[in-house]
């Protein structure tokens, strides 16, 4: 089963999130943290903006020649003793991974954090096959206990409070003393480590995602702050890497360039605590490592995006900076977006992967302030891409009837400049007269969505067009 889609219910999801006092309390605590740390990290590196340009160019070049780099990657993985499996869609990826696990008689699988695994619904599928998946990233482990999706790309459990996590640990870890102290974050972390240590030792297969796949060497790269990824891929009999095709980069040098902007954009670190490069299975003289190394490369609609105006979204390196700076995400959190990818990147990627008919609300979940593009380490033009999806939404008559009627009404006047100026001048005059006492409107017909949360200032003086024409001496 793939991740459930509730994106068509975005407005209802957002309303519930706004009314959730606990969620609002947690979100208020993150609003400055990520953004402040990124500003500080970027400010300490004089060449940061140049690195962003370089990172963008690397991704653009790779996507323009993706077929060649994928071929090279397959060759180098094979030369190192690994195997590459291509999956056209989620069903094929799940089937390949399940088959690999069954061939190794795997009963328990440890997993590193992977948004692709969430995208294809891997955990549920493994459980149905009698294989127990155990998430080892702390945030992913917590949401697995709660049967939830991640609410953030780099902080899956960002929406939860420490008290909620404590309650979940007490509910699930029933073999531990009931009177144990879990009042501090450090004690919660220690308990998770204690429980997961046994899972690492018992696992037959380890599954990780990949931040980058290096064509030059056949290497997969993961970036973590907990070290769980290292244990996941070195202790079991086999290591399975699950990644989408656009994670390929040409060389080690290119990867190093991208790593310099990734951690700074994501968490404000110069580099993550663990940055692990894995190339193939254990060699005869290696002291540890997996006996088998498999890479499952997922397409799932991505190759179809390469020749479209949405190709740039495939440059994403999953840092989460866009959502860390997005006023919409900061107000409602990640679950309101209704699928795996939240925030501005989700507003563009989700319609691309599941269809605009199922995600038409998401490109409209934006103030178009431009902060997402301003902080993106690979300079993805997210507002422009959201506008493209809005255009397609309108073309396919997915826009609500009231919106379409309103736009048609406005277009009638906009196509007739003289009539437009006459009507707006009259309307502004009436509003100025009606609002002269208070200087603002608390309620207005046809503007309830605006005035429900804010007052509308009463117009003062002439319209902009009238003033502009006056300053130009009456010239149009």
C-alpha cells in the first residue's frame, strides 16, 4: 500500500491544523530556529552564493545527460560487486525489495530515513510479506510507532511534543520499568538507543535511502546526525539502497560541492555529523560490511518530467530549507499537505507524481513571497513552477467554479481599459465614502475570506492608475 493521499482535502486539513493548539505550540518554536541557523551558516561562508550557483549547474548538467550518468553508475556499481535494479513504479520497487529480502530469508529489516520508502509505502508491504521493518532514525522510529507519515523532510517528528513522545514510548516499550524517568530529551534518546541496539544486531537486511549516487565510483552517500545509517548498512547480511533516478551526480567532486550547501541549508551545520560513502559489498580483506549490495533505482514518473517545464524540481537535494522558511508550512505543518512531500517542494512535486487532479490545492498553498526560491541551495524557481501548475489546474477546469467565475468577471473589465478605469474609480470612491468613519472594513461582501482574519483599509485618494496618468500628464 502506498502512502494515503489526502491532498484533495488540503483546506480541511489546514483548518484542523490551525485549530490544533498542541501543533501550533510546536510550530511556533521552530519558526526562527532553522531560518536563523541557516542565515548564520551561510554568512560564515563568503562563497556560499557561488556554491549555490555551482550546485544548480551540477544538477542541471546531470539532468540534461541523465541517461549517460545512469549507465555509468550501473557499470561502476557492477564493477564493485553490487547489483542495480530498475523499478518503473512503486509496485515494481516494492516487489524487487521484497524479493531480495525473501531470497535472504530475512525476518527483520532495519531502515535508514528515506522519503522514497515513504513514497512507495514500503513498510506496509514488507509487513504484509511477514518481514518486520524497523525505522532507526529517531524521528522516523517515533512516527512509525504512531503509524504516521513524516511531517518534515529532515525532521519527521517535528510536529510532536516531548510529552507525546514519552507517552508513545511508555505505550510501546512495555518491557522497561514503569517508573523510569523520561522527562528529558536525553532520557528519551537513551531509551530509543537501548531499544534499537537490539534491532541492529538482529537485522538480516539493512535498507537506506541515498542523498547522492556517484556515477564515477558507484558510491551511495547518506547524510545523518545519528549514525544509525552506518549501523543499518554495515551490520546486516545485505545492504539495499533505495533511491530515485535523479539522485545521480557525475563525480566525487560534484558530490562534495553539493554537500557544502546541503547541511548549511538544512540544519545550519557546516557538515552533518555523519556523511557516509558506501561502495559495493564487503571485500575479502574488509573487517565489516554487508555481504551483498543492491541498489533499487525508482522512476515513478520522474523520467516523464525531464522534458517538461517541471524538470527543475528534480534538482531538489531534500534539505527542507523551502519549508523552513515558508509562512504556510510554519502555520499548518506538514501533514496538512496530504502526502509524502510537504511545503513548497511538495506543492510542485506532488502534482507531478500523483496528478494535479489529486493535488490541485497544493500549488495554491502559497503567499508567493518567494522565500522558498531565495533560500533553495540549488535555486529551484518554486513560485514559477507553482504558477505553471495553477495554469494547468485552470486549463483542466479543476479550479472551483466561484474562482473561475470571478476571474471571468474581472477579465471582462480588464479587456476594456476605459470601462475598467471607470468602474474601479467609482468603486474606490464608494468604498472610501463608506469607510470614512472607521478608516477600515471589518466585513465586506464577496471578501469574507479576507476580512475574516484582517481588516481591509478604506481607500484614500485616487486610484493608482489615475495617479499614474496624472503624473504622466494624462498620457496612457
